[in-house]
C-alpha cells in the first residue's frame, strides 16, 4: 500500500484491461427527481464495470442559494460539477503518484470559474451559459520533486475522465418521455 492505494490491485486491474479491453468500459448513471423550487434529489444508478455490476446506492440534494431562487439547502449543480471534476483530477493525480512510488502527505486542489448568468436568465442570448475557463491549483506535500508533480499534473490533463469530458466536446443526446 502507498497513499492508501493498493499498488498490486492497481497493477492487476491495468493488466486485466490490457488482456481484456472490455474490462475498461465503465457505465455510470444518475436519476434526478425534482422536489420543489430549485431543489432536487439525485440518486446514483448501479455502475457496470466490464462484466461486473457494482451496486452504487448514493443520494444527494441539489439546490441554489436564495439569491438564485433556491433555499440554500445544498450545493448547486455548478458546485457539484466542479466537485466532480476536482475529485476525478485528485484520483488521477493520486493513482499516478502511487504508480510512480511517490508518497503524498497532503493534496489540496482549488478549482474556480466565473459564470455570466445573463445567458441563463435570457437577458443576453449571445452570452455563453457555461464557464469560459476554469482555473486550478494543486497544493502538494510529499516526497516527490517539482518536476514529478508537474508530470502528474500533465497526466491529469491527459488521463482524468472528467477533465477530458469538460475539455473536449461531448455529444449530449436527449429525449422526452411524457
């Protein structure tokens, strides 16, 4: 074990994927149910990893601050998205550090962005409704060198699924069932 990650398990899984590429396919899903106003509950669906069905029974609440018509009961969708991005970046960083035999004592990641809500509110339809940029800072303490930490950040930009989902255009396919 290094960084509380099972090195042998990580290596075994990587080898299993090399031998059977289907084992790398991970299917995720969530189901949202509106409660009231801007408040909703999200439940995770079971995950499929290769040929394995993994029980994922988690629930969280989404809301907006009162200034954005919510009751400030939970993080808003943008905060969850940023949290999911930061979490995935941290997992990728830590897995890479462990594979490189770098012991991490402390990792903190700051992730910030500014939205212009004119597009969302419909007051200026020419405004981008998404984040035009996101800035992140890794704060790391461990036995690695500055060069190794830079290599890990480069690894994050290449291998973090959430980072690349946001960085690259993703097709969104919608339908209605009424």
